């Protein structure tokens, strides 16, 4: 016997319920809506914290710094800005200290980056073999990176001290005279580069090691069967296999060299640290930015230096991409 499922009012009036008033239909529609929001909206909710933090601490300071660079602003009166347009940039181009700092930054960057990455590549290759205590050596290689830049710079400053430093003492054993590491331009830049090399070689070595361990072992076995030596396996299998990691470390090292600040500041031991020595012989762009903003109290000029550093990085990466495309076309 069939039973009727309509409500008393429907049976009385003989009309169907209006569409969308059935509770079951409403629940299904609500569930479908929540499902669509969950599927399409959840990914945006997961990445939203990153973009919020990035906008607050990276994007907004970048835009605000560019705005400040177009004004004359003093540290003591940040609320008062005088529009000067591109005058700060024109003054920076005419400033000999900027070109000196740019040259020092490039020199120290090359002196620290090239040996650092080559040593890291060799160290990673050694750690990639099965050695006794390999875990200990891997942790030990990361110890300099975990050391604060202040402590490392202070220790190396004492090592490179002119009269009682251990480096000069070691050189005197071979008949060399004591070298004034701070006041000699090339010696000071070599000493600062040594600090950078000591701190970052182990970090880059572990990056290379992780990339090397991702290379399939059968490639080495095939190369060994073909008669390739260890050196040929390294140059023909290992290096091409970690090419992307090498590019990544070059990018990181370039950014770090452009922003170099703590090592030369502490190496100067006092007021000379801000100016990069008595004759600005090792003043980097980071030190010039600090001098303009926190010694001369000219925040507009300091912001201009910051944007010059940013544009310099963009130029370097653009040249790198062009060279990469040129090499790819030739190949």
C-alpha cells in the first residue's frame, strides 16, 4: 500500500512545495557550497600567512624605502619630508664614496665567494664518501654557520691584529714582517673575505652534499664500467647533476656579498668600522648605507643606497640570465 510523503498543507491545498524549501535540499546545497569553499579556498588560506608577513615586512618596506629615497629626510624628524625627486640618486652617482664602496663590495664578494664555493664543492665531495664518523664531520662543517657573526668577527679580528695577532706571528716564523691588516686595503679585504669563507663554506657544502646524494648511484656505476676515473666521474657526473644547486648557491652568495655588513663593521674595531677604515679601504655598500642613515642622519640618502643595492642585484641576475641563454643557444 503506497503512503503519501507530502505535508498536511500540501495534501489540503493539493500544490507542490516551493523549490528550495525542502530541508534535505538545503542541507545538500550547503554541504556542496562548503565543499567548494574547502577545495578552492583552503589553499589560499594556507598560503595567506606567508603573503601577509611578506607584505608587512618585505613589500611595504620596499615601497616605503623607494618613497623615502625621493625625499630629504633626517633621522631626527622622520615625519618631515622634503621632496627632492631624483636628486638623491644623482648625488649618489657623483659621490666617490659610492663607487669606492661598490668596488670594495665587488672585490670582497669575489674574494669570498669563489674560494668559498670551490672549497664547499670539494668538502661535499669528500663527505659524500662512506667515511667513519661522517655524521660528526657533517655537523662540524655546519658549526661555523651556527656561530654568530659578532663572535666570529671578533675572533678573526684578534687573529689578524697587527702587533700580537697569531697570523702575523705565523708569518714571522717564515721571515715575513708584520702586516697591518686593517690599514692595508688588499690585506683588509682578504681578512674580511676569510671571515666570510669560514662562516659559509660548511653551509654550502651541506647543500652540495644533499644534492649529490640525490644523484642515482647507477650513473656512477655506468661511468666506472666505461672506465671513467674518480675525477672524470666528478666532472662528468657529479657537477652536471648538481648544476641547479650550484646556481642557487651562487645567487645566495651574491646576495650575501652585496649585503655584507657585520664582518667589516666589527673588523674596524670602533669608529673606523662604520667608515670601512680610515680611508674607506674596505667600506661596503652596507656600511655606506649605515653611515648615511645612522651617522649622518640622512635617511633619504640611506634609502637611495638601499635601492642602488637592490637594482645592482637585479642587474646581476639579468646578466646571468642573458649569459645562460647565450650559452644554451651555442650548445
